């Protein structure tokens, strides 16, 4: 096993290279940005990459370096042409938050010595900025907007921006979703200045993006289309719409339709309506909300199955050779009690981008093979006839024969013996988040994230004569397939270090755990000396959330762990991963998938074999492997693996998993058994810190109640008892042992408590927005409900508002009255036991209500984190004292590796009022932990940060 670099020397190396080897690109207007340093482990040494180019290879001392070899390497570097790629994200659409996630994912996965990547951002008003790659990891557009003036270089106009691109960039990769990104706007600007770009041209984008125009063109080209009615501006005509309802055999008072913007992507503003008047009302809402002034009313496709398909062009030059990958079936599903509005369920923005059990994906679809092949044939034909380029995502429906839909012609493409295939939405820039359809479908046929993105980029280069040479030969080789068959790990070189990333579990945070584990797994793959295996801790048949793990100790070792192949990790929920595992090992299903996969690969190779830059597929076709937890830990010991724990709550955070690993002397990330047990119990955490009150660390009084008692006893009596005992008027309620994100609510009166307790009793998955007396966002509830809940006084703080209209004296868009001198913070701590280091705290800004929602905590596109805290709120001196108190807390609790501490801080004294400690904090792409690591000097990029945590695990004291 390769020896690991220590935590201290790792930091020292970062600092040394920050001062001595960092390179600033003088060709960029943001030349004051220090380019990112990317670590790649080579045996026992690190190569430092800067601006995605190698700037130093410290393999041996200068005295022993062969001058001739060095000279040859230097010449090779000079000869190698580096492709300058400009990622452009943001934009005016409501999907701009997803655009940032896509940009971050692209940046993570195309880095290499042959690519130099620059990042650009367009705000809501189409003002263009050059931004550092560190800013791409900001959580939201609000994060961007708040920091733009101080951290980014703005352009006076889009013309100036385009002129900059002509001299600084070889090819632009637009990742703007919706308006200006997919409607031909950015493409027209780039075409005007003859700037090469990835994707479809402006005219073709304009036609395909407009759902009404696209529908007309598809009909003209011989495809079946969904009957629709156009409402434009304020021209809603009741008489004409009534006739349309009649023609399509819809009841004018209750006929079910879909109302959606014609030019706003595939998710934003889509509504379900009943009858003529409701349809026009919903159309007016879309128009008045400013989403679009052109609205489509379509019949609701009852009884059909929705699908989406990625199309990849593997042709040469201007010759198109589209190949449709394995499509995905999108299945809406509901469990238990659901809100009455779920009868109107559609695949909307929330279901598409947030971890929810309301959606399941099946790749390939559970359709007959003939239907799947017709989908692939039709999507390929559509891609060609609409003049699309490089790649796209095409959505549609399969309607079995039992579903009747009128059509003007029986000869339309898409009619099969089993039913009709209808293409409904064309996405010119597919979402590129880590688990997006692009990566789900491409991994099924052998592409890693990096390989598919590079394939798209190199294909685009072929359309531009001056870039063709970049595609004539690539220095990049796809990484070897990192097998999920961990039983075969013995054959791997001894120098390769094994890492098992484990995620999932029982708690209500298991979906966030999946996001965390996926992010860790993908980032650690940047290191060629690591063999990283993703592993899912499956939920038990009966959830044990809130039950003392000691009561289940005899059952823990028999818990199921799945070793996952690449493609099965890329899911939104743990349940979906397990369902995919079961599908993958079901013989008939596996055989069909293999048959389709081989056909897609053959189609791809017809074009890819003509391109010298394509060096092969890098994802093996493997089944998942199933182990008991006991077997899995013994295997980890046998192959000398380090376990990276990303299981939030339950046995992953209460010391149980840590104890089992320690018994076999398997190294793992994060704090040890005793610390984990203490911090998982919020009451025990307070008790352990009570003696620090005189030193500046305060705790909040708590009262613990059993769920059964809350349900049985009179609510008014409980309320009076709590407010009297805790000496407060407003309460905060949270699960006693279930993480920090679900079931947390502010209760202002007994009626609020009644609503919350009823939600527990009814096992609701969520409490809808504004169900309590004070405005709030949606409250995700623990599933299953916890056995114990904690009540504590709600700490009142003044709202911190990020606004584009009000500026303070520092020029920031920030408003804060500051009457209460306490603000809420969250801060990561890293290091060895007894010498933990505090990262820069983040001030949490709530967009709705008083409690951060699950989305605001973990999902990119929502939530605001001020990292580091602005000096207008807390002085540098108070901040330093705060960090000292945080380190005192961490060392008192005997934390090690890394953890996250949530607290309130007094902005004058730096005193800390502790809320809770998370020993397995969120590690999603948009979590504050990433922001804080990037705020270090020099900044630690995600793959560096996770590598440091891994190295700390191997050095832990047991």
C-alpha cells in the first residue's frame, strides 16, 4: 500500500505551492484569481496541476534527475496543444440554479493536462462575468450575485464578453438551461463572433426549444404529436378553447389538461388544469408570473409511461451520426398518505431535481424491446431532421393501445403494434448534474462522466476546421474501469489503495447520504492510486430510526451491504438503487439490458472507430454484489481498505458502525465510537459541554418527549408544561437522534404543536409550506417517525436578507438590523484528535421561514451561505474568538477527522451557543463544508479535501 502524506505536510504542501507554483492566466480579465491546484497522486509523490496543466513533477531531487529525460518531457509539453474551454453557466431562467450544478459537474469531470478550463457566469439580467473555478462551487445564484462585485470580473456588455472569448477560449461549452441557453440566445452571440461552441446552432435551437413551433415541425416531419392549443399574451379565447376541448373529446368543465410555458424548459411552470376556465386561469398565471407569454394547453396523457433519451452524435465534421443511448422510463409513484393534489402528479421541477421516493427511474425502460428500438429510431430521426448537434435529451411518452388518442393520420411515425410513441420535449442542453440522465444512460453503455463529456467536446471540435487538430489525437486516456467486484481486488497492484465509500442506511437522511457518498466517490476517483468502491448500506425490512442501536445489536451484523457498479450509483434515492440492483440480477431483465447495451455499443462504435481521440469505453458491465455487513467488514480488513463513512444518522453516526470497524482494525473516516455516541444524542452533547460555560461555550436547555406521550396527552397541557419548563414562548422541535435536516420546526403556539404531532401520528412524509402559524417552507419529516423528540427554546435572530436592491456601505446586497447580536452559523472542523482545526464559519441565510429546509441545506439551486461571514456582521476579532471556541468544543468532544458544528455566535464577543454536532456531515456538491474548504488559504478543492479526510483516517489513533 502506498504510504500516505500526513495532514500537516499536506497543508504545508498546499501552502508551499500556493506561494511558489501557482499560475495566474494573464489572458483572462480575472487574472487576479489564483488558478486551482489539483492533486494527482503518483506513487508516493504528488504532481501539482494548475489551470489543468502540469507545472511541476517532484519525483526526485534535482541532483538525480536525468537532464535528458527532463528535456524530452519539456519538449513534449511544448508540443502538446492545450484546448481552452469556456464553461458558461447561469442565465435568466428559473433553472439557473441547476445550471450551476451542471457547470460544477462538468468542471469536476473534464479537468486534465490537455484541457484548460475557464468559467463564466451570466446573471438574471444577462450581465456577464469571468469567475474563478472556486465560485462554481457556490450553492446558488444568490451566492454568486452576493459575491460577484468583490470576486468576479464583469464585462461592460455581451459584446465585450464575446470579444474576450474570441482571444481567450478555443471552444465554449454552454450549460445554461432554459431561456438564453437553449432558445438560441447564447448560440446567436457566439455565431456572430465566430466562436466555436458545443451543441446545436441558434436557428435550430430556437425552433426546437419553442414547444409550439417544435410540435408543428414534428407533425410536418411525420411524427405523432400531442393535440395542443396556443394561448399567447392576453389573447385567451374561451370560445376557441371550448371548441378545442370538444374536438378532443374533453369535458369543457372537467377535462384534464396540462398547461405549460412554450419556452421555459421541461420543468418550470408546468401545471395541471380541469376544464376551459381553469385552463385559461392557469395560463394567465404563467404569463403574469413572467415565466412566458406563450403558453400551451395539451391533453393530459393518462395511462401512458414517460421516457427520456440521450442522443449522442458520433459523426465527423458536419456529417451527423446520432446514436440514442438506453432510454430511461420515468415512473411516478406514491407511498402511504399523500396530499389530495397528488392526483395531479406530473414530473415537475421538484421531482426531477430533489431526492424523492415519488419518482423511480428504469434504464432501460420496462417496455417491450420493439418499443424501445422504435423510441431509439425515432429520437435519432428527430435529431437529424431538426438539425441538432453533438448531444441532446429528448422526452416523450409511450401510450399502450388501451389508451386512445385522436390523430389526423394513421401513417405517423411512432405507431407500433403495442401502442403509440410520442416525442414531446427537446432539451438542447441536457442537465449535467452528477446523477443526471446524461450520466445514467451513458454509464450503462460504458462511458464514465469524464469520457462522455470529453466525447461530446471532441465531437464538437470536428465541426470547426481550426479545432480539428485537437480531435486528431488525445493525450487523455480514460481511467481504467474501477471494478465494483471488490472480491477481485486482490489482483490489483499492491500500490493501489482500496477505499470503500459507504452510504444509505435507515434514517430520513438516507437520500442525502446517497448524494454525499456519490460525491465523495466521484471526487476520489481523481486519484489514480485509489481503487474506490461505492457501497450501499441497505435499509432494514423494518426501519429502526430512533431506536437505540444497542437493542438491535444482534441484527446489525446481518444488515445488507451492496457493492455497486458505476451505473447503479447514479440514482436519486436508496430505494431506487436497491430496486436497480434487484433488476440487474434478475436473469430476464439482465439479459434484455445486455442485449440492448451491446446494440447501442455497436451503433456507437460505427462512428467512434473513425476518431483517433476515442480510446475506448471505461466502465465495465458488472452486476452488483451483495454482502452481510459482517462479511463486508471482513473483506475490508482482508484487502486493507479504508472505509469512508457517508451514512448520516443511525448506525453510521451513533458509533455502531465505528465499533464494528474498530473490532476488525479497519480504518475509517470521522470521529471514534465514544465521540459519535455522544454527538448523536443532542442531550448528551449538551451535558458534555456544560462545564465550558465560563469559557464562552453555552448550551441550550432541552426537554425530551416520547412520540407516544405526545400523541396520547392533551396538546394544550403539553404546551404549557414545555413553555413553563423551558421559560420561553416559542419552541423548536427536532428528532432526538435523527440528524439535523428533517423534522425540525418552529412552534409558536399549541395549535402548531397539534399540527406537528398529527403529522407524526399520520406518518406524513412532509408538512406542506405555511401549515404552521408562522410562514415556513416545506418541512421534510423523518420516515419513519422518531421515537423521541427534543424541545428547546427557539433562538430569535434578526433576518439576514440578501437583496439586489439594497446595498450596505460595503457595496454588498445585504440587509441586517442587528438588534439581536446572535447569528446562526455552521462550521466544519478537521484534523487529528486533540488538535482540531476550525474552518471558516458560514452564516446561514434562510430563504423561507425560520428553519432551513432540506433543499436549502443540501440541494444546489436554493439556500444561501455567507462564507466567510461578512465583516459588516461580525468583526475579524470576534470571528477568530468564535473559531477558538469551536476548536475547544471539537477537542472537548474528542472529535477527529472531520465534523460539522452548528451553533449561534454572538457577533460582539464571539461566544458560541451550541446547537448540535454532526460527526458525519453532509458532503453533497453544494454543502457548506465545500465552501469552507475553498475559503482556506490556499483553497482546498473538493477532491483535495476528501483526499485529506481519507489520509487522516489512515493515520487515526485507535
